[in-house]
């Protein structure tokens, strides 16, 4: 059974998705879909690599979120 969590919905015409599709990392099923709720799936070879490096990507995400939070706090603090 394939892992269905590698599929997601998003706008059809956003640059990051177009770039990933152009590199062969994402694909979409045929047929008609709503442009704001368009289905995408991460290709098998890319999904396998993401799973291998899962901890690395989660750590990067946590660091980015921490940096965003710190920047927000600086902007909100009284001067």
C-alpha cells in the first residue's frame, strides 16, 4: 500500500509548485480540478529521499520557526 500522506492540495499556479513540477518532483492526476484546491503528489523517488532525511528537514523547519518568532518579538517590543 502506498503512503497517501505524500499528496496535498494547493493553488495550481504558484511558483514553488511550478518549479517542483518542472524538476519532476511533483505530479498531478489527469482530469479537471478546482484551481484553488488542486491535487499534487510527490514523486516516489523524491518521497523516499524526504523520508530518509526527515529529521534534518524537521530541524530546519523548527529553526526557521524559531527565527521567525524572534523577529516577530523584536518588531512587537516597545522601543
